[in-house]
C-alpha cells in the first residue's frame, strides 16, 4: 500500500511539473528614459488590457501569468521632464524623461550637390524618402524574446547617435544612427535574425539594406560598397549582408547603422550585449 501511495504521489508531482509554463527571457535593452532611449518596464495586465493595447506602438513580451515586459521608443525630440504614457489606452504607466547631453559635429563636404541638392535631384530624393519611411514602419508578426544584438561590423565608432550635426556650418538633422568607420570591403553582418524589406542605392544613404526583425523593430545599413542580399530574403543572426563602403553622402568609408522601433530611431548602442 505504501509503495502504491508513493507511485501515485510521484505521478502527481510529475503531472504538475509538466503543466509548468516556461516563459521567455524577454531580454530587452535596459530602461533608458531619455531622448533617443527606450522605456523598459514590467507591468501587470489583464487579458482585456493586453487586447486593448496598440501593438503598433508597444513591443510586448510575457514574463509571467499576468505580467508583461514592454519596450517603447522615446523620440530624440522629446523634451526633458516631459511625461510619456506608453500604455495610453489604459494609463497604467507614466515615465518622466530625463536629460541627456549630445555633442555637436561639424564636417565639410566639397561636393555642393550633396550639401544642397540641385533641383534635378529633388524628385529622386522625395521618392527615396517615401520608400524609407514606409520600410521603417513595417510591423510583421515575427517576435524575438531576446533583442541582444552583435555589432554589425568590425571598426571604430566615428559618430554616435544623437549628435547635433553641422555641414559646412549649416545646421542639419540630428544623427539618428551609429557610424562605424572601417576599411572598404569590411564584412557587414546581421546583428539579429530578420527579413530584408528594402534594398536600394539612394542619394543620401548610398547602397542600403533594411531588415525587419518583427514587432515594429527595423535595422538599416547605409553607405555600403556591396550588397549580398535580396528583398524578401531571410537572414540569420550574424549572416552576411554586404560590405562597408563610402557610397552616398559621406566623407569616408563607414557603416551608418540605425535601429528603428515603430518608426522612431533609437540609440543602437542600447541594443548591444553589454547594455542588457
């Protein structure tokens, strides 16, 4: 009788363990509540609240039965001390934006057509801008529970995200990517698995690739010398994309790498392994 009881107890314990739910790690960049950063918080949500959340603006990952980790981009133009409410439908979370100082960068470009494009290029630039805006807003169902990325190329950081730029002493748009200087021909690889949604040779960006990583997360690679992928192709993490170059508006060979979340550029360095 004792043996029978022991067997039944063991069976019960094994049955319970088989019902245990294993939730993903949900490895997101650390909480960085400043312009160009990301909001990373765990919140408790009911099924109805989860259903009500706009998945076009919030990256979600379930960490327990009723808890979710959210990732939300902060625009570079956000004002210090302003209040952001990512879950605006439910008003569950508010975050105060802290300050961050970004340096200035001043460069000179001799080719005036690249500084102030002549009228003959304007229609091309307009069409290319529409293409890139559309690609940056792709939101496929593919989701990663870990957003840890590897550097896309080997080189030296030549310009960080958020820099206030002046070209020939004229103020320009803020730098919304990370520049990595490297010799022409240096290999560029995908920091995270994804699908190619745009390949082109653009006036400003030069030879460029856009990768969709799902859930509103897009990465871009510009000024390439050579592209080795095609639109629609799935690229595994660390798979080859192309080579570093100096195409488009540049002063030297480098990779311009962007990370865009729901159409908002954020600091790529936040997604590298050391920032988790």
